[in-house]
C-alpha cells in the first residue's frame, strides 16, 4: 500500500492540491501498479475532501475504488459519513496499539476503547464500508505492554476486519525486534492479514521492512521518496529493489521502470528535493566519479551490481571533475561521437582536473567547448547567439521580453509575455523557432545555485535540464543576474540542438558551410 498521499503529505511544509493528488494516484495505480492507496485522513479540511472526491470519482470509473483507502478515527459515525459523502469505501481505522497511548491520550480503559471500536466497525459494515485497523504505536506497545497488544489483537481478529496494520509509529524498532514482533503475531494469528508500516527515524525503515517480510508480514506501507512524518516512511523505490534482489521468492506487482518517473513528479509537486545520493532515484546514484571505476567498467564491468540503471528507466553516467581519469572522459566523448588522440586526451583530462580543483561544475555538454579551448581549434562554432534582449517586470502587469537572436547568418526578433521574465524570454524564443518549424526541447529541471553569505553581487549559476532526443542534457550559465545566467544556459542548449535541423529549416538563399 502506498501512503504518499496520506502519511507522505504529513511531511512538514507539504500540501498537495486536489489535482496533484489525482495525478499521483493515477500514476501509482496505472503505471507503478501498487496494490492500494491511502489517499487522505478523514475530516481534515474541505480541500482534503475535494481531493478524495476527485480520486474516488475517477477510481469508480476505472475499477479501482476498492483500492482507495482513507484514514479514519474512532468517532462514532462522523468519519463514516465523511467517507460516504466523499465516495470512499475502505477505511483504515486508527486505534491505540500501546497501553501508554490509550491511558494518557484517550484516558480510557481497554474495555471502553474496544467497545467504541466495535460500534464503528458494525456501523461501517452496515453501510458497505470495508474496515482495516491501525494499531497506533504498536512497536512501543510490543516493547512495553505486550499483554495489551495481544488483548487488542484477540479482540480485533474476532471482528470482520480485512487487514490489521502494525505501525512502527515513532521509527524506534531495530531489525531484530521487527522480525521477532511480527513473527510472534503472524504465528499466533495464522489466518489473518498483517501489514507492516515502518518509519525512518533511525534510518532503519528499509531494514525493518525487510525483516518484517521475512517474519511473514503480508503487506507493506511505503511512500514515494520516503516522504512522511519527521524522518519519513520506508521509501517505495529502495524497498522494492531490496525485495526484488534479496527476497526473489516474494513477488510484488510494482513496475521498477516507473519508479523514477513517479519520484520526480512527487518531488515537483511536494517541493521537497530528492538528495542527489538517494538510492535508486537520486541524481548521482548511477554516476561513476572515480576514474578507476570508469576504467574497471570499460574493461569488464567491474563496478556494476544488480542495481543496473536500466531497471529503473535510467542510464549510467561518468562524472567529470578532479577525480576523473581518461576512462571517464572517453566514455563521455563516445556518447558525443567525438574521438581524440592520446596526447589530445591528456590535455583535455588535465583541463577538467584543473576546473574540478576550482570547484567548477563540468557537464558532458561542456566537453566540446573545453576541447575547442584546449586544442585551440575552431571546431566548435556557435551557430546560435542571443544578440540582444530587453526584460521587463512591472507590478500588476505580466513580465515581457523582446529578444534578437542570430541563427547562422540570419537575425530574428520577437516579443512575448510570460509568467516570469525567463518564461517570457522562452515564449519569444519559441516564436522564432516556430518560424523554422523547429520544436524546442522540454525543460525538465531548473536549478539555481547562489553562494551563501548574502552578497547581492554574487555570481549565480543556473543549471537547466532539457530532454533532447529522449536524453536528459544539462546546460549551465553563470552571471550575477539569475535570469541572465538562465539565458546563457539556454543559448548553450540551442547550440546543442543539432545544426542539421536548423540548416534544413532556414530559407534556401542562406548559404552555410558545414
């Protein structure tokens, strides 16, 4: 069960819109193919209700309604009526899984709590709502009040409940405890379905989840990018990879190739950036940096593991910087279709190491320019130049841009408005390229780096990722003005598009030499 839209949205500072929730739900069910979704908590807000309604309306039309679940509370028929109005038909009822929570939060006896649960379950059954039950703080319950936990389980297993969910609410379990606690429950109640819900406060959520599966847990609760309360939940992508590689006897329906796509979409909608070194979905996890690694890969794939990037719709990259060796650079040159002699390669390698020592970012797309500079050649000629531009921004008026661009020997000028100065610039640029019957690539990521310290004249680096020919290509620009640095990065992209496309599009009277 994926709980990105419920527990994941409890990440500090995150709030998905109704349309964003629907998009994520559709992706998770149709492309990633998780079994179930927990999409909301009942009674939270009007926005939460509208999101649930959008999802249940869509799910009912496509046969997914029984896979949509909502967190509810022991509150008589209040949560039930909220669900009925929202079109949901599966509730995940939050109950107390430790004597400590029951005593100090609810201030009730086990008998009182159980009777209230019974009434909610009976009312839900009467109106056609299926019931699953959370045992909140179950992990501490097993540590400190196991007699109460088993009393609760004896009671719950006698009710018409589909699944009983065992959350490590505060992320305090060790792997050995996860195995022992889950196994003791599965062995005692062999005819019932138990889910494990791990949190990551000690960075043990994946290990705990793996041990819970080994102990016989029947279901797992995961979130995209490990989003969730405090340190988050067990992450979907990493957990699936671990299960597929270390417990092949356990089968899931999840499509590995779709994990990166949904990760990037959730990153965009949530505003929570994925760390570059996050397993499976991080920017750098399939990038070899050390030259010795690239050399080993070249000779016999010595630094490959089961975690092949192609499994997740990604590709292996070789970083360029001060630890780069010739093998790294050769791999990148091969991708660009460039061949250098031994002496030329040494010179280029040395320049890249020097740039790395100065902490400059070097991308594969910079290589032709570095080669041109180092070898003092005119092989790299900029066919596209942004000659002039005027950017305006006024209160209560849409930003606008007028620009003049030279493409080969022809000069174009256009104006446009946009949601920001750079957006206006791109809209004007699109007008120019429309005249050439040339489609600009899709901008897939836009990152700005500004040094700390508060200096208003500090250089700003803008790194833009474009999808060109099905590949992600990064270009960067450097300037004290953020929009200008983005324009510089865009000009680099325009020169990477491919001269042949422009040559075919320009008027026949323009003579070009290739």
